[in-house]
């Protein structure tokens, strides 16, 4: 399914509308980019979308090349426009149309993903992805994930999702806001934070939570 179908928006609206959908969106992407070492030479962005995280990473690691992988051709075109404008050498950015669960991950120093991994339907598939990410990373490489990872405790998770609803209600009527969350929950899988960390650690990473607020987190995993 395309992003426009999943979110019910036109891709041209994505960068503006995503901020009304996801609280602390810019702060999370900034934290994700900050988790990438400045000396990084090769970055792979899984589910690159419009390239918002990738652009931040390239602004920090100024000598890095980029491979952006996304199954949505419209999003890839938007990412290519964004990165092409920002890069002095656009040839250093390559965009690959494909599902990141099956598309080969090239050798690199950093793998990043923002609001993409919650589309992985099963934990087994996600653990296999983490193993592939580790295999692609050079020694000392990092994996950075920006996503929704609620608490395991049911009451705490309910409070976190109430905060998410409150954010949506700043831009949409409550019925519409609650409808968005119900619709996304049918397709997205929000793994609790502690379980997500455990899966990444089983793949051979050392994991640190570098940013956390309500149901959202930025994880930095070192190979």
C-alpha cells in the first residue's frame, strides 16, 4: 500500500501533514540524525519516504553517500528532489524502489529508519531484518530507528496514546483524530519499547535510547 493510501493524503502534502499526525516529529528526526557519527561515509535509509531523515543525516555527515530504499515510487521521487537540492554532488545519493525486507542492504556505516519499521507485520520478520542490518554494517557502524514504541504496561501505554490523540486533536476534530489512530492500528504494529530493544540486542547490537517522549523513541544501536 502506498503512503498516500495509508495516511489518506496526497504525497505533496506529506511533509506538512505528517507534523499534524506525529507529535515531536522534527525533534525526533533531529535526534536520529544526531545519533549518526559525523565521519560516516555511507548511509542506508530504510523506508526513506520524502527523505526528511536522510537530509538531516547528510547535513551532519557531510562526506557521506546515501542509498534510500522505499517501495513507494512517489515518495522516492520526493526524496530525490529533496536530496538533489541539498547535495552538492547528487550522484552520491541513490534511490532504490523496493521493499526493504527483501531489497539487499549494501555495505555501509549507518542504517537509519524513521516511521518505517512499524510496517513490519511480525516480530520474526523484524528480527531477520535486524540481522541483515548488522551484517551490512561495517565494524563500528550504527543502526538508528525513529518510531512509535509504547510502554508494555497497559495503563502507561493508554496514557501515551491519549497524548497522541491530544496532539491530533490540535489539527482535527476528535472523532477524526480517533479514526486516524484506529485506521493506522489495523496496518501498523507498535512493538513495546523493551521488546524492540531485546530484538535488536539479540541481533548483536548494543542499544541506547537517545530520545523518548510518550509513545515515541529514537534508538541508537552500535554494531
